[in-house]
């Protein structure tokens, strides 16, 4: 009978030849893969920490810029209000002088 027929019938057979090399060592005795994985994770975590620090720094700088811009806008609003008040006062005085002249020439 052939080995295939023996397997189909469920008979046990002896191996044709012995193994020429020993099987590889148990993976748990070699830590190089684990060590490499840990170093890769450490590298990735370091990059993430650097990214977070960079974003934090940029956020602080943007906050300072926005704070400066808000002060400038407030100052411009105050200056425009003061100049508008002065201009309104001056124009009212001019109108009080010009209005009677206009009325006298129109009548």
C-alpha cells in the first residue's frame, strides 16, 4: 500500500527519514523582537510628545498674537470714538455759524 492509502485508512506509519536540523529555539528565549518593538514604541511616543509640545508652544504664541490684536482693535475703537466726538462737536459749531448764513441767502 502507498502512504496515501495508509493515511486514508488511519494506519500509523513510521517516518521515511529523520529530521536533519534541530527545530528553532523557543521564541521566548530570544528577546530581540520584543526589545525592537519596545524601542519602536519609545521612538513613536517621543515623536508624539514632541508634537504635543510643539502644538502647545504654537498655541501660546497664537494666544499672545490674538491678545495683541484684540488690544489694537479696542484702541482703534476708542480712538475713533474720541475723534468722532471731537469731529461732531466741531461740525456742530460750524453748522451753527453756516446755517444762519445759508438761511439768509435762501430767503
